[in-house]
């Protein structure tokens, strides 16, 4: 019952921290109340990408004539798409089980709660309580869908992302509330297989409102062209579920006018809230701020030996961030000297089509920070690879500091840009300048050439536009 480290939660923060700790010679246990891999692997990152791939394949088939191919009577089988998605998630979860066995990590099934004296009390499915001890305990309990006061999730007519991945029938009409990554990904998926979709976003910028304004504008243009209705600067006032379907009252925040949208189901995609209830934080006096656990740069809480990572602490609620935090945390525990995480060099990816990827400052944020900037943009319409692939929508936008050439940020929208953004992340980590990007030979024809061309555009050296 004694371990060197106990991790509560087996998501991309928890299981990665556990494996790294085992590599460093620790005797590790992980407490998990559901499936290994957490929300990301079972109900988030992985299964959603499986669904999005199904929608993309169907979209390719519907536009097969554009590629000189005749396809007749193609139909989207919603049930089989959902089944494939669940199969992908289940396979990945089994992969985590293998990694736990390989690294000799003990899995404890149940709900964990902190107890004074460096202990964790675990309650299993039958209600039996068992206490475990460790000098180091990491909280990695993740987050869940945020519920808005006037949008109570009932799992039937008003649903969240988990239910959206396991509906028994495809809805004919859907209203998506929230236009962040979760909202636009599901909007793309459901519209792509034939559902009539309306997206309602509270903020004025519209789709993906936390991205650079040019990215938001381009995605709104593309979605509108596809036939997805976008209602920005709008709020959902109420949802009437008394009838067969839903009647959603939407208020325009600019002029105060209201619109009633009728649909079969409403998807609440208004963000994530941390899972910090019933962890014993109050009993141990662990400090929180606005519901998030307060930590230092190495994820220590104010209580020695207790740490927190991932969606329950301040910072971007992203899987790769939680993994990086977990590694830094355990390496510090093991006596190593890891570098604190640079939160201004975290890539963000959205997997609708066209995809979105970004890192660093937006143009507005760079100017607000006092930088004089050089901006370069290169449209994929000028890319030979994009034209050959039939994916000419989107662009690459790069931002450099005029004085020193510092690579301040990059914002990409287009096919496969989530695979391209790592170049910029690595370049910024290595303090690469704009001129160095221009002089780095990129292979032709590739989508990645657009990064080099955009950098050249910022310095007046672009060739292909």
C-alpha cells in the first residue's frame, strides 16, 4: 500500500507523468475511476479525430468528380461512424494498459481523495475504501464540459461532447453553442454527414474567437460557404424542450434582437470546467483560485508533496500541455533540473476542415505587447501542392519583431496545418529569426513551403505571389 508516487487520474497528464516517473526509478500507482487515458483518449482528442476523418472521407467522396472519379449512391452510416470512433478509443486505451504493464505501474480502480499524512483514500465501484501512502501525490483529474446557467445539460436534447460522440441517431438539425475548438469540430462533423448546423458564439469575433482575427474571418467564410450558419456576438437566452424538439432563443448582443432556432438537439460546447470536487483540497488547505489549483513553476501546491497538473491548474486545457507538465513535475521530484514550461510557445490545433494551427502571439497581442511587427501571409491558392490536392483554401500568417527578427507567432489555416505547426514551435524554441526561416530550404512541392514563403513575404522577398 506504499508507493514513491501516486497519481490521481490517468489522462494525458497522469499516465505520462506515471510512465516518466517509473523510468526514473519510482514505484508508481495510478488511481483511475473510469477508463485508462482519461477524457482525451476516450472521449476527446482521439475519438473525435476518428469521427472527423469519417466526415472528411465522405466529403472527398461527394466531391470525387473534382478528382476525375465517378462514385454513385454514397451514404453516411452514422452508427458505423460512431462504432469506428469507439473502437479507435478502445484500442488506444488498451495501449495504455500495455504501457502500464511494461513500466510496472500499479493501476488502482476507483475514486481518489486526499487524506492528511500523504495518503490517498480510494473508493471502488462497490463502495469499499482503501488507503494508500506516498511521499509524492500528483493531482491530474482533468476537466469536463462546462455547463451554462441557462443551458442545463440533460443528455437527451441538450448534450455535451461525450454524448455527441455516442448518439444513437443522427439529428437532422443541431445548434452548437460555443465556437471554440470543440464547437467547430463537431459543427464540421455533423454538417459534413448531412445535419443542418447553426453555431452560436457569444464573442464578437465569431468562430474560434481566441485565434488570430484573420483565422477567425477565414474559417467563418469557409463554414458559411459550406452552408453552416454562424451567429456571432450572440447569446442563448433559453431553450424550450417541452415539445418534440428544441426551440432555442438567441439574442443578438449588438442590437438586442432575438431569433428562435428549431432543432433536434443542442450541443453545449462552452468550454471546460476542472474536476476538483471531492478531492479533499479543503481538508488539506490546498489553495485554489477561481476553481483552479494554485501551483508554482514545477507544479508544487502550497502543501509539500502534493502537486497538480493539467486542466485543474491555470493555463491552456490541452493534452500536450498536461503531458509536458507531468514530465517536468516528476523530473523535478526525481532531483533533475528541468526547464519550466514556456506557455507562450504552446501550439494549439483545431481539427475541423480546413484545419487550424497556431503558436505564439496573435497580431493584436503582439502590437499590444509593444512590438513593431513584420507580417507575412502566403495563401494556399498559390501553393502547387495545395492545388494538386484540391485544398486551396486558407493561408499561413507569420509575425516577426521588426527590430531583431524574433519569430513572435504563426497562424495557419488549411489542409494538414496541424502537422506543419511543429516547425514553428521548434524554430521559436531555438530562437530562429525570420531571415533564417527564409534561408532554410523547404522541399517542393509541399504545404510546408508556405511557412518559408510567408516569412519571405514579411521581408518583401516572396517569390510565388
